[in-house]
């Protein structure tokens, strides 16, 4: 049986890569996107 959580969040793997590569110009944007979801309790 599969249950679904209506608060599930799916992140594109690119966001995770950008968040982990400090040299990426998109690093701050990716980190902010992840942090804002975390802060919102999602």
C-alpha cells in the first residue's frame, strides 16, 4: 500500500547540485530555495 503525503516537496537534482557547488553562480539562489522551503515547514 502506498500512502501519499500532501506536503511532499520534489526538488530538481540541479538545485541540489548547485547548492553543493560553492563555485556555482547559482549556489546562493539554490541554497535560498532550499532554506525557504525548510523554514516554511515544507
